[in-house]
């Protein structure tokens, strides 16, 4: 007696799964995200006076540290850390 696999001829479940994951990867590659920043947001980024002042302070401190003239106030630093973590 000969038994034939009716309905299952030529079906490889591993192959089917590989094809499904391949299709998902292809669809992800085709899609793309796009972000647009408004002109108002661009202006807000460029015209911040706080950033200019902060950069000036950083530059000044950098020069002091490089020259060895920077004096660290340990008490003020410790108080600032304590105040920050007590909030």
C-alpha cells in the first residue's frame, strides 16, 4: 500500500517563514520617515541670547582652567549638590 501526502506536496514550512520575514524586511526598507522643522522653530534655535552668554562663560572658564588660574569654591559646590538632591 502506498501513502501519498495529499495537500502537503511541495510545502516547506521553513521556506514559508523565510519568505514572510523577507517580505517584512523589504517593506521596511521601502518606507521612510520624514521630519520637517518650521521656520519659526529654526529662528528660535538660532536667536537665543542665553546660548551666547553660556558659551562665553564656558570659554572663559576653559581659559582659566588651561592657565591654572581657576579657583574652585568647594563649599559652594557642596551646597549646590546638596540643594539639588534635596528637591
